[in-house]
C-alpha cells in the first residue's frame, strides 16, 4: 500500500486542495488533525480512498490526495483508518 505523497503534487492538485480548504471551511483544528494523521505516514490503498476526520473528509487516489469534502458529502472509494 502506498504512502501519501504530499511533496510531489502537481500545481493543479495543490491549487485545488487550497481552494477546497477555503470552500469547505476547514478549521485550524481540522488542519491539526490532518497534520497529526500525516505524521504517522499513513498508507492508503491503490485506487480511490477517503479518510473521515468527523468534521471533513480527505479523498484521494493511490498516493495522491485529491480533494476535501464536508462531513455530510458522500465520498468514493475505500475508507482508510
């Protein structure tokens, strides 16, 4: 299972993630929860996945994070612990 690659994101993906952070009203405490999860070098499945943080969801495909969803939006793929 791959690890998320935050440092090799394309400019377009980075901009999309930043835009979604604003649109989805991700709070500083949400970002702290995301950072703590990232520090553990989580492995994610090959293919579509999501991580539910309770107040928001991070969705990706393989080692690439792709978007943030609000807590009530329905994600695609396998849930990551």
